[in-house]
């Protein structure tokens, strides 16, 4: 059995400013650092054999925090990066319906059809994140792999791990910052979700994710 622990990055400035972050490399916030302290404590006694991170700073800083109790090399993987939003990058989510009315509606109602002309489509990240993690599973049989990544990427991965087609993406919940998910793979690489989007280590109002998030339509 090979275990994959997926962790969403901590709060970054893009979360606070409510912009589409995607590949935008926004720094983490002071609240994000408090989240990381709690995350690191949660995972301090968790078995981790190998640690991978998206190269974006918000994910890498999350891996660094986890690693203070594990002392592992942090291996950066491009395939773990967030959806490349292309022309959406850096735009406040409140402005998206005005700037891109058709595609913004698709994002909320049928995200599997989302396409960024200058970036990626949702179908591309659905395949990319899965193929990347499956390669890591193949390279680390029988180990526990920790992966720090991003909300949209993790959502797509969990959708596929659940055995769902991308058309069911809206049935998969979004994870909050530093939420932890665990997926086990047997020798045939069949996925079993053991834990999904758990952020129970975040205590108190300051560390909790803002209820309004560009990933969620209110």
C-alpha cells in the first residue's frame, strides 16, 4: 500500500485579496504562518517518507513548515502547480463575471468545460495532477508521500480518486487552506480515499478560511 497525503497550501495574499491566483506567485500571509504552525504540529508524528511540493511559494512554504519535524529533501514538481488561469490571473473574482461572463458562468456551473485561452483547461489539470501523483506513487511503492499543492488541483485529484469523471467535479468539495486529505493506493494503483479536506487543526476564527473565496460561489 502506498499512501499519499495531500495538503493544500496555507493562506496567501491572493486568498485575502480575493484574486484568481493560479500561477500567480503570491506570498503567504501572517495568518498563513499561524495556519502552518498548527499544520506542522498536526503532522509532526505522521509518517512521511518523501515530501513533494508545487514550486509556487505558497505551497513550498507549506512544505517547509511540515518539514521542520521530518528533515526531508523537498522535491519540487511542476505537475503539482495550480491551474494556469491565463487571462484570469490576478483578476479579482468579483470582476470575472463582467470580464468573462460566459466562462465565469461555466466555472461555477460546469467547471469541467472551463478553458483559459492563455492558460489551461480544467480537463488538462484533471489529467495533469493525476498523472503527476501517479508517477510519484510508481516511483515510491510502499511509502508515505506528502504532497503540498493547490485547491483546484487537489479538487480535481480527489474527484478522480473517487472514481468520478470530471463532469462530477462540482460534487467534490473545495478544501480550505492547509486542509489534509489522504488517499491510499493498492498494488494495482486503485485509489481509496481515507480522509478528505480535513482542516480540524485550524482552531479559532483568525486561522479559519474566509467564507468568501474565489473558489466558491455564494
